[in-house]
């Protein structure tokens, strides 16, 4: 089911969102200071290209520099990418088949606004960590 959703996503919105993230990443990488922002943009762009089966989790090691960087990102790139997700999500929700894809677009808005201090991991890894936590064992850290 994940593969089918990813293929439909790729055709209807994933490719265009990917191009937006690539453009933002290329613009950020023009300067040396912007390279971490560009790399974050590329990372999220690949997530936007094929999102089902992966999720975004917060990195515990992220600190104040990530927060300051997120403010800069929000002003210069994040708001525009989030608008792209919102518009695409609203258009996809017009049809019954597109509703899951629209919801996935809406779920990507927070990471498009504040990407630093986040990590993209397979959903299987998150499920295993939750199962280990619920059983009282120390699971893999996310």
C-alpha cells in the first residue's frame, strides 16, 4: 500500500514539491553559511518525493543553534514551502482518492517550517522503539 501511495504522490504532488525544495537548497548553498540550510532542504526534498513509510522525529541533540537557524529558515524559505504544501494539500483533498495525500501534505507543513533539529526515519524504526518502550525495555533511541 505504501508503494502505491508513494507512486500516486510522486505523480500528483511529490515531484513538484521536490523541485521546490531543490531550488531552495540550491539558493541556500550559494553561500557558505547557508550550506547547512541547503542540506536540510535537500533532505526534506527527498522526503517530500517519497514520504510514505517514513516519518519525522525530533532530535534530542538539537539545541539553541537549531532554534536560531529555524527562525532564519522560516523567514527566508519555510513560509513559501509551507504555502506550497497547504495549497497542494487543499487541491488534493477535493477528490476522495486524494484525501490521504492531502493529509500527508498537511503533516509535512511543520517540518517545512522548522526543519533543523528534525530527523527523517523509517516508520518501522519508530514502531519498534514504541513497542520496546511499552514493554519496559530500552528501545532504540530516535
